[in-house]
C-alpha cells in the first residue's frame, strides 16, 4: 500500500534533484533558473493558455481524467522507473479541511491512509507509490483530476529530473531538464 513521506524528506530529496520550492511548505516545485522543457497534456479546451505553449501541447480525448491518468501511468512505468510521490501544491491542511474534497478523502481511505494524521499538516507531505502500485496510482490521479476545485497537485519522481503538475483544468504538465524525457513524454500521448 502507498505510504506517507514526511515533508522534510520530500523537500530535501527535491532539492537534491535540483528542484526548488516556490511556496513555503508546499508541493509547488520548479527548476528555478535552470533551462527546462515543458510538455502539457490537455483534456478540454482551455482559452487561458499562453499562445507560446501550443507546440508543447498534446490533446487527450474524453474521458479526460481516465485517459490522462492512464497515460501518466504508462509514462511513469516506461520513462521514470522508481517511486512516484503525489503531493498538493498547497498543503494538506488546506486540501483536507478547506477545499471540501470528499472524493479525495475517500481515495485516501481506499489507500488505507489515515486522514486524521494528514489533515492537520501545514505542509505537503507526499503519498508514495511504488512501481508495482500502478493499479492504485492511476485511480488516485484520476480522482484528483476529477475534483471540481481550483487546486493543483504535483507528482515527483525522486530518481529523475522531472515534476508533473496535475492541473485542476484536467491537464498534466511535465517540467524536466532532460530533453530526451520531454520528447518521449510527447510521444507517449501521441501513441495513445
């Protein structure tokens, strides 16, 4: 079963991978001034996108949450071997108390994670999925994408220079310093 990773360990590991925390105690990470490649997988149309991102975007057919989560599982298994950490880009206290996410509560219970332990945390402790837990990772990601709340989550891959944003507009955004990974990421969705 997935486990909870203490935020201090998440932060240290992310920093060792070249990531920086953008907001105090959060799961909002980027590579700072280091040149990165960005690839977006989008479900429904989004008129708020910057025109300069069109070349880095691939479209995903409905049902968006299911197809995005399946594509993420495939990319994780093929290109990002090892553990995957899912964490809020805000903090757990906000997501579990204020954001009113009953489906997230149920998804955590399904993973046998005690919400009472997470709900008071003013940080972004991570839920860690091992490679053989793709059957629980995929539905968990789909649940996050299905929420009708303006909150985003992140997926970190501690052994790789990559961070994926699970965007509340039913989008996934990869940031990586690895150009080969960015190309492969685009190909994963194109092969769908």
